[in-house]
């Protein structure tokens, strides 16, 4: 479930410095780290192992379906919070794309930028296919099955975490693995 900004957000309004980080950290550049995993079973195992921790936050089930278009790709993941204080994903970036941004998919099929992703205390927040995602614009590398893409997540309280996200075939999602 995706938590969006609202006046009832217990974290309150974000300070101007956090907003500056949000707006100023959407674009970062770098290089790809490839691996060799070729089967759907291998992809499922790689995604299942994609568990990384910073502070009270654990990122699980991160994956990137092989893009149908060479111009954009989408990353999906779940952030679990075992702590008693909510946290916020304020930015995400990858060296493998010209730009990275959190996106909301609206019921009418249009999209808008998501200012941040709130992870509730003792809860979780997810970016899932058909809903919200981390959009990678103008990938700098071929996002083919078997590659791993480094993604850096910046959280308001927990700090920064870099994960590696496996590129999986679209059939992997269609089989209910998302």
C-alpha cells in the first residue's frame, strides 16, 4: 500500500531542506553491474534474496521487469519498517539511467510524480506493478534479463541504502511473482 502526502501525515510537513533534497536528488549518473542469471527460477531466487537493510528498514522483493521500451524502465519493491517511527523514502537514483523518479499511476492511466513514499511504523509500503513505481528514464544500458541494476534509496531517518535490482522477464510477473 502506498502512503501519499497529506495534511494528516503524522510526520507533518516536510522541512524546506528535505524538499530541496527531494528536488535536487532525482538525477544521478554511473555504471551497470551485470550478472548471469537466466531462468525464471533463478530470477525468483534472486528477487527473493534482494533483501537489504538500513536502520529499521528492510527492502525486499526489488525487481525490474525487462522494459518493452528502450526509453523507460520501472523498479518495484517493498520497504518494511520494524521500528516505532515512520520513515520516508525521499529520493531514489541509479547510475544506469539519465533520471529516476517516484511515480503515481492514476486510475485513468495517467501518471504524476510522487513527492515521497511514507513507510509507516511497524508497517510497510510497496511499489507494485499496475500501481506506483520508480521510473527510470533513458536507461544508459541494455536492461536485459539477467542484469542487476544498482539503485540508491535515500530515506529521511534511516539514511542511504544501495541495492541491486535484478532484471526479470515479463513472464515472471505474469506468473504472480510480483
